[in-house]
């Protein structure tokens, strides 16, 4: 795997996690992820690097379909809070509606981190405020595994460790058993 860290440290880049486990307005989960990335590019938020696709078990209560997850390194000239609003509009356009916390969804897009931890610095979420790095990223193999594809040397500014160090934690090792990289199905979300 190539070292993409020089892209990340250039200042206007954002690490983003994407997921889908429900057919929506844009089609299947894979079609939805592709359409989301294509639309981001069309809006001027350019994908620099994309991970492989990963099949992952759903988090939370109740039975759900398996998720399709990925990560991208996005180049954008807008503030993280503005980008988050763009992501929420895309989620709604794909068919996401308010529902059960951690419930099924056609599209989920989260800002994981920017070059600097901009926003609130606490661990708890406050309604309407962006917390970076994402306060739950270190507890989610479905975020860490795709991020390791695109930013293997990224350093968590609050926890003081790399993605690979986070992935060696027992909680993540257990979650990794329910995660599968889609071999031969590289994300290839970049429009050609």
C-alpha cells in the first residue's frame, strides 16, 4: 500500500467515512456510495484517495443488513461545519430519514478528521456542534480499517497513536472478525 500521508498533511484535506446498508434513491449501497463520491466531486469537494470497500456488521440493537463501508481523503475549500451540512444534504438526497439511532440507512457520511482538530475538543457530543476527530472513530473497526488503507500514518491528536495502534486494541480486534475487505472490488469511486 502506498504512503499517502503527504496528501493528508497539505492542509485542506478531510478524512471521511462512508457507509450504506439500505437501498435508497440512488440504488444499492454500492451505487449509493459511488453516487455520493461523484456528487462530492461535482460540488467541488474532490476525492484524492479512496479505500477498498468493506463489508461490516451493523452496530447497535436489532437485526440489520450488512453495511458497505469505505473511506476517502477529500480535498475541500470549505470549513468542516459547512462540509458537514453538505454531507447531511447528500444523505437526505440518497433517501436517509430520521429514524432509530444506529439504524439502517441508505447513506451515512462522517467527517473523521481534518489536518487540525478543529471544533470542540471534548469527547461528548453537543447537539449542533462538530467534534473532531470524530469522538467514536477509535471504537469502530468499520472506520479504522478503511482509513488504514488511505492514511496509515495518521496520528490521533488526542489519543496520541496511529490508526494501526488503534486497530491492535482488543475491542477492535474483536470487531475485525465481522469485517471483510471486498477483494478485487476496490472502491474505485473516483469518477473516470
